[in-house]
């Protein structure tokens, strides 16, 4: 039996729903994510079940950091490229971050609302 994740889902308030939906749909596609549910200015994205939600609302706090697991370094590279092509701003290109641990391979982008979105692969090369 597959172990359930400890976090069921995460939601971000976004200031422009259509823009953010377009951004996250493109940026997360290399990780196997797509829009699985949508209603009333909210979308649930995931790969199998919606575990990442965006919803139209004024963000009430400062920028948030969200990190998505990648199964390979190539997925991290593809995430970064897709996120930039979708209008994201670079916040750290794909590469090792050995100060976290020797195999931490991640990439960072800012989404349209300034949230720090990351993809990481923890596997050795």
C-alpha cells in the first residue's frame, strides 16, 4: 500500500486567477501536474489528485515558498524552463545546492504574485 503524504494540499491566494492558472499549468506540466478540478475562481492541480490549489483572492501575507518534488534532475530543468516561458521570473537556475545536502538539485522562480516556487530532486546524479 502506498503511503499517504503528510500534507494533503496547499492553497495560494492569487491576485489574477487567469494569469496564475496559465502560469502554474505550464510551469508544473513537466512535473506531471495539470488542472484536475476547477470552480468559482479556484483550480486544483495535481498528478492523480489535486494537492496544489490556487484561488482568486487578495494575498493576505507576504510571498510564500512552495516546493514541488521532481523525480529527476531533467524534470527540475524542464520546470525552470517552462516556468520562465510562462512568465515566471528567475530566482535561481537549476543546480546543486550542496549547503542543503550533497544531492539537492533545485530550481527557483517567482510566480506572477512574487511567490517563490521551486522544484527539487534529492537523488544523486
